[in-house]
């Protein structure tokens, strides 16, 4: 015996085995049914980003001032927030149906709400207004 071990693979053989496994992995990923994790995560993140939230303070103001919003009004309010976002507004006054809402646009959160006939109608710390 010459002492040379012939059980080793050549570089070409190792590359062929490795590359075939990579191809098999790619084919298995394509053959899986349903969306992959990344696309599901993106969908959930987009849905969460689009949901309009009401802060605790805003919820208290709605209740205290007896303001009840219909689903259509919530949709219009959300539309106003999206319009403000398109104009790069961070903190917006959104006016709708004799109601005024201060909204943190970047957080999609209504901060406070009041009726138009409220005596104190001074709005501060906003950088834009939307009327819907």
C-alpha cells in the first residue's frame, strides 16, 4: 500500500454535491404551498400600520363629549390621516362633520377629539390640517 487515502472527494465532486443540495433547497422552497414567512410578516405589518388607533386620552374625550363615530366616519378619518401622511404632516388637525381630531400621523393615533362648538378652539403643536 502506498498510504494514500482515496476516500476523499475531488473539488469537482464536492462542488457537485453541494450545488445539487442548494438546488434541491431552492426547489423545495418553491414547492411549498402558501406564502412564505416574510410575505406574511409584511402583510401583517402593513395592516397594523394602516389601522387607526385611539389613545386613552382620545377615547376618554370621545366618551365624555358623547361623540360616537360610525364605521363610515372612522373610514373618512383614516382617509384624512392618509392624506396628511401623503403631505408629510406629522401632527395633524383633521376636521370632519363638525368634529375636530388631533392625530399623530406617524403613529396613526388619534390623540384627542372635540366638537366644533367647543368654546376652546385653539389647536397647538400641529403642522397641518385636513378637512374631510
